[in-house]
C-alpha cells in the first residue's frame, strides 16, 4: 500500500480546500460532497482512500466500475459509487447493479431503459441529468434549450428519481457562466443537487452552489493507462 500513501494526504488537502471554499461562501462544508474519481486507477488506490475514511467515488466506465467495486463493497459496504461517464443503453443493467447514482442521463432512450431496469429490479438509484451547457457537438448531455422538457419527461412520463443536474464546461471557456446556467435550470425545477466542478475548478463550483464536486487527479495523481478494448 506504500505506493498509494499520497492518496490519504491529498484527500485531506482537497477536503480542507472544500471546507474553506464552503465557509467563504457561507455554506456548510458537509453540504458539498466530494466524489473521488478513480478513473484508470487500480482498486488498491481506491482502497487507500477508503482506509482514510472516504466513501463516495466516481467512475467513468461501467465495466471498470464493475471490475473494481463489487469486491471493495464486501469490505466497505457503506461506500457509494457514481457513474460520471457516458452510458450506453446496452450497459444499463450493469450500471444499475454496480452504481448508486448515474450522473449522465441525457436522452429519452436512456431514460426509458433505466426506467425499465429500475421497475424490474426494484432498486433505488439517484439520477442526475447531464446538461451540455457549452452545446459542444462532441460532448454528451441534453442541450440547455431542451433541458426543461427533458427534465419534465423524465419525472412525469418515465417517473425517474431525478435528484439533480450535472455539467462539464468546455475546457477552453471560463466555467462560471456554465455553473450559473446549470444552477438556473435546476432552480426552475426545484432540483437541489448540482454535480459540477473538477480538480481545476471545484472551489469556483462551490461558489455557484455545487453539492457534488468530481475530483480525481488532485487525489490520486496522474491517470494510468489502461486497456480500453471494450467500449464505455
């Protein structure tokens, strides 16, 4: 485990910065949840964070989550796992079985599939709708102008447990307007949870009301190269 001794230290540093940012904007530190993103890092790195007391994690790929977390759950049954990467419809069953929340709901076909899977198994899972605030063609997420109708369909037609919204601002733009836009959409629908902010901008996201910040590199270090033969 010595290879991952830095994880506990970095985790503590990030949590301290979250608490400071929350205090600066007159928010309670425990209102901001740190999603520690283990993308491409091995189970041993995740376990180092678990041993340090952390319990909330995020993964980008369903199959990577399924490979790492079931065994960890047997030893740490109170851990929570969020899927924060794009979800294909053929991976819905595995995602629902493996994760406690899906943050990347963004289209009707996916909503229908998740609704069918939840009805079949009876499992409760939190869902965030991903909004493509930058309207980037290459990026997943419902467009802002279509978000209101999609949120209503997910809640009323598909009766899904929508708890909040998520966004990933364009890398080349200042994130503040994107965080503000996500907050405005959430407010219109009474959604309390906002997943926004990553290693480089999570303190700013807290200023704009983030309830979940997704931090990987600042905790685990540079991402490792993994075999990506299977599709995400």
